[in-house]
């Protein structure tokens, strides 16, 4: 092989190595948005260190992210009064995840969908318990009191704290 052929081969190899290094660099950095909490997961293990917003080094791991903005959940409740009258209403929740609770949230629920499913069942249970204490006439006459009772019951759910 002549010197031109060797130089061309070295240049081609260097170009391939540079291309691979560039692609690798694109995958070892991730952007953490201002509106999310992110934790690194490496080799299947979640690290407790909260990643600050901006461009962050991940290496061979990945980020588990959760939204830190206020989320609104609308939960329809189909209950019955103590005199077996059907009552339908909605419970609206506005929830914002606190930074100090974000790691436990990710560890316990993995996704917002699983959290919503869990909260849906808990709120259904609490609201139906309150509604069952009243008669159909009470539902008309004591709406404000019943709303306050439902709020008091729902506020006791530890996952909402």
C-alpha cells in the first residue's frame, strides 16, 4: 500500500471514530426541564440525587422524570345515599408534587397513571362513605356541609400531603 492509501485509510478510520464519539456524546447528556424533577436510573437502580434543570451528564443510565407543575384531576363519583338514591358528582383535585416528596413518588408509583388510578380508588371510597351518611333530602338541603365533609375526608389521605 502506498503512502496516499495509508493516509486515506487513517483518515477514514479517524472519521468513523469521530462520528462514533459524536453520536456517543449525544446520548450521554440529557436536558432536564424547569418543569420537571429528574432522577438518574443506572443499571436498574434509582439514585436519590435530584438533577437540577439544564444539560446533565447521564452516562449509560437514563432519567426518570416527573412533572412538578400543578396537575388537575377530575374524578367522577357515582354514590348512593342512605335511602338508596343515586348521587353523581365530580371531585376536582389540583395537585403539585413537592420536591422533597418527588423521589418517594417515583419510587412508589413509577408513573403518574398508576398514581391517578390509586388516588381515584381512594377518593371514590372516601366520598362514597360521606354520601352514605346522608339522605336524598339532606343532599339538597345540606350541600355545603356535605362538600365540607367530603373535603375533610379527602384531606386525610396521606398521599395528598
